[in-house]
C-alpha cells in the first residue's frame, strides 16, 4: 500500500515511516496540509492518508476536506493521527471526510491492525468496483445489441411506405421488445392486408419470431397471395423455427378495395367484434389453433369469406387487453371491452386503451394490442406526407398458352387440407396471374368445400345455426371423412385464351348433390351466415352454374 503521511513533526513522520516500511508499505511524507493536498492530487497510487490535525499553512481538517473533493471514485482511507480527545474536534474530523483515528502516542499494533482492516475494505471495494465495471460494460453491450435488434425490427415494419385510413391500430409492449405484432400492407388491387399477432410470453424471446412473419407477410402482400397461402407459409416457418411452447395467435385478413368483402383467418384469438354504429351485431369466433403448433401436412388454412355492410367497424385485440388486472386482481374481461365499445361513438381505440390503462393500477404484465378496421372503400396515404395514393397495380392481362389440368381425389386423399394450396401453386406458374390469386383462391376453395362437405359428406349447413352447431358440424365432418372409401372429387382447371383470358373451373363430386338455387334463394331471404361463400363465388365469376343434380359445378373467371 502507498501511504501519504502528513505531519509537521519530523519525529512523528519518521516513527510512522519506520513502522510501515518494515511491513512492506511505501510512504510519501509531507509537513503541512497544503503539501499533502498537492501530493495527493499528483499521485493516484496513494490508498491511505495518515493526517495530523494541527499543521501550518493548511490544517489537517481543511486538507482532508479538499482531498475528499479530489478523490472522486478513488477508494482512499483518511485516518487522523492525533492526541486530541475533544469530541468537537473529532466530530469536525469525521465531518471533513475522515474515516478513522489513531491515537498519539503511536501504538504499533493498533496502527497496523487499522491499516490492515482498511486494506481489506479497499480490496473488497476494488472487487465490487471491478464487478460494477464489468456489469456496466455488459449493460452497455446489451443496450447496443438491443438497439441493433430494435432497428432490425423497425426496418422490417417499415417496408411499406403507405398507411390506410381504414385501419386504426394501437400496440404497447410490456418490455423493450413487443411480443405482439401489428402489420398492414396494401394489396396490388388496392385492398388491405392486416395481421394482428400475439406470441406466447413477451420480450425478446416472444418477439424473435416476428422477423420471419414480417418477411412472409410483406412478400405475400406484394404479390397479392391469398390469406390461406400466407398463413400456411407462416405456420410452416414458425413450426420449423420455434421451440415447443412458443406459438403465434393471429388474425390475418384481406379487405377488398371496395371495403365490404373480406378473407379472414383466426387462430387462437379472442372473438372479433363487429359493430354497426354503436350496436354489436356479430362475434367472429376463432376456428383454428395458433400458428406454429400444427405440422404443415395437418395445418388447416381455410379462411372465412365474409361480407359486411359499408360502415361496419371490426375490432380485434390481444389477451393483454382482456386479461389486464387491477389492484384487487379483477380481470378487465371481454364483457367490459364490449361495453366500452358500445358506449363510445368515435375514437373507440384511444378511448378503450385509456379505460384499460386506468383500470390497471399497476404496471402491465402483458403486451397489449388493438385494431379497428372500418369497412368502407380503402384509402391509402403516404406516411410522410399524408397525401392519398393509388396503390393499385396494373392488373395485368394473363397471356399464356392454352392449358388444362385435371386431378382426381378419392378415399383418404380427400382428408388432405392442402388441396387448394396445391392447385394455387399450379396456377402460379401462369404469367400475370399473381394479382388474381386472392379471388381465385376464394372461388376454388368455396367450390371444393361445397363438393366435399355437401356433396361427398352430405352435411347440412343448418347444423351451424344451433349454439353448439359449429362444433357438431365439424365433429360430424371428421367422422364422415374417416369413413370414405369409394367417394371421389374431380377437379379440372383450364385456361382459355382471349382478350381477356378466362379460367374455367370444373369440380365434380360423387355425392348426392345439392340444390344451389335453393341456397341462393335462402341467402337472399334471411340473414343466416352459412351459404354466403357460394354467393361470393357468384359475384367474383362471370359464370357459375351447377348441373348433374348439383354434383358438378362450373365457374368461369375472367382476368379483366
């Protein structure tokens, strides 16, 4: 240890130096307080100061005060070596920054014991300081890495330069990284793609799956892929990437440019709420498991084809909203969410968020996200200027050689959930067809579902009217699928050249058939939701007809 001795008596300095140097310490000696301050300021190795009280030029108390102002983060022990026993003087020494006392005349054993005690304290301090510096270094490193990761996430979210008037979104992470995901992008036809996702947990572990999801979402939106293809690709990637227990609850949709027709896939989410003015008119239940759980071969990517009156408002939210708790442990719940939305006429997203935050007495424990989608013609604006922009790409006319594709599915092959996705991959090879994928997926999937469920399986859609109807319907569907032996479905796709070109879709089943005209009449005369997919197909195609007692459906889609 390097020790500074400040005493105006040479004899006292020599005694202290003799005792300390014999034990291996190095000593620096000064004869007054001013000298001690100057030496201390120049020599950063000094770890202990032995300070006399009464000295010329600058006394020990004043010198100690100045040294304490200079030492900053240095751990330095100041011990007063004094014969004073006046409490007032001792208090002044301690108040000036002194740490201990050594009485005069000097007792060698007492002096060395006190020096050793302070050396141990200094060693402890140095270890703590080193640990603190190591922690600070790693904290700084972690902050830099977080900034990089946050920038990567931000760049991923900023791939689209427009925003849509139809969408109002709010998201708030409980930690630095958001386990919720809110994405939107225009479709080349002028519509709007939206994804609201909720990864299990929160923070970086939950957010890490966002990167592949963002890439797939924006790539699919740019080529106007169907929602079904989009969720199938996301599920395949997450199933391969994520560990067991981590998955993505999601709502994925495409709103057509006119703002009424929508393709929707819901997996593991709360019921979507549909309001007309202040009235809740429908709850759309999640009919799929979350993304990333089911193997691609067993994944169900079928979408709901919905149509809403203009001016309808749809609300989707993550569990962070409904599961918010107050200081008493009460959950905010879905009923309160519906009540708040019912009571508010405008600015519902901001109002609901404010109500939930005031309900939470403490810090949120989960990420919260909420979106409002208005069913009206889509208006896209540039993010930087706010000026309207026509994002619709030129719907290129399909220019291809005439071709025909035919497939026959029988028995267990009808259990496959990727039939329509496979057919779309065949269509994708035709030049210029990209912007028509969403509509064609809707047409083919609806016709195939009708052939399978109402033809081959002879299921009655009226089952869905009862409270447990959907569950009964799909349980019966699964039972009948397992019993298939000789039944079959034939699918023919044919490209017909022309100006514009057309795609003829013919789907024939071996079932009992059904009365399509009765279905259309039923839709026009009541408000039941089943059967509306067929009505949507009719609106998308130039021609739709059924023959052979409803066992053969022929649709003609024009690439106009």
